[in-house]
C-alpha cells in the first residue's frame, strides 16, 4: 500500500488535537504522514513550526490542490464545512470532516453523492463510535444482555459562557443522535424537542425525546447552564440497566439491586478514528464493498437531518416525523 499524506484544515482548539494525533500516528505507521496544516491565523500555525511539517499555509485551497495531499481533515467552524468539503472532494481528496457535517441536510446529501461519484471516502467526526465503553454497550444490547430495552437517557451538559453565534442543538446534539443510531442500529421515527435560551436569544438548554420502533424511547438533555462536564448514556432494560460515562469510559451495570463496575479497556478514540479513516482510504478501491466505514458521510447527513427536525420541532412546537430509510 502507498503512503497516505494528510492535510489538516483548521488548527484551532480541536484542530490542534487532530494535528498532534496525526504526528503520533505517523511515528507508528510508515504509511501515514502529516503533510500540511492550514489555518487563517498565523499564531495557530506557529505552534507547529518545529515539527517539520512540509506545508504550512493560510489558504486551504493550497492544501486541497496539492498533488502531495491525498486526504484532508476539516476542523474549521461549522459554517465553512460544506464549501471546504465540496472543494476538497472536487479536487479528488478523501475527507474527514468534524461534526456537524454541514448546517443543512441538502448540502450534506450533496456531499455524499459527490463523494460517491468521485469514489472517495467521506467520513464525519462522530468520535464516540470509537469509544470502547459505547462499543461494549452496543454489543451488550445486540446480545440481549439488557433484555428488552425500554429507553435510553443521554446527558450532554456543561457550563459555558453565553455564545451569541451558536445554538445548543446544532452544537451538542450531533453526538447524542449519532450514539443512539450506533447503539440501536436504527433511526428514530419521531422527534420532539423543547429548547430555551435564558441568558441570550439562541437556545442554551434543550430536551429531546426520540421515539424508535418497538416502543423504545430516548431522552436527551443538552445544557450549557449546568456546572461540570457530563457526557453520560443510561440504558434501561427489562433485565438490567447500565450507566456509561463516555469521557472516562466507565460503565456501571445495575443488577441484583446494586451497581457493579464492568471492565472496559479504555482507548484513544481520536487515534482510532484517524486510523479507521486511513484504513478506509487504503482499502477503498481494492475492497470497496468489504469494509464498513463506521462514520460514513451518509450517517453524518442523516444526523444533520435530525438536527433540522429537532429545530423544526422547537420552532413549530410539535412532534416531527423523521422518515429516514
């Protein structure tokens, strides 16, 4: 297999983490190399001057048009995702874009179709798909460990200062929506959402109820008003229940009238996400139908559609039907 040269577009808070992970990955895997880092801010680029990265640029088009770049990881603000991804795909580059994939589903589905036509890998940064605690939870659900699953509760909360340009549904809901699909293997039938802004006009608190087939319900709490950072999933079943702390990858199972720790081998989710992206690229043309892209563009587009329906439910104060095949 030939070496895959990657360019990271956007070197802010999250982009810096991605750059460092690619640098580490390139030390472990001779078939991966971080070739380019792009950011409009000089200070962000200066952070990596001593790492010997061949291309450092403020213009993302220099990255996507370079013959030395095979793939790009897009870590820019949400509103820029569509245009950068489209330009990259049209330039023949494989793409991993952070969530949400785009800000509207029409653009997201357009990117999926473009990637298909170009025979390119399009992945979305739904990083919790690579979380070993959630992988174990999915396997336990599939294996009937919980009995009949009644409902799931997801809490995605933290205390943040008022942010005038970001609403909490778009910013926080992508991970919970994707986790539900990852665990249950299906999309909801209906979504109801109530949301409110207390310190500003845009919403900073939201409650989402998702209704699935077979009577399974899910409740998502999103908040920028609650102290501490909580990323938890609760699974309630007829036989057993579990609480999964996603950040620490801890799982507690409730049975026999008490909670018991379940062993989870913790992993570096970013590293595994990037390794999976590279694997998909390296195997794309050889065994196109023989691998599963865990975070493929179509999943990302469906998640954007759920975000739209949640917003519509808030605006129109009603339950929305999903209709995703």
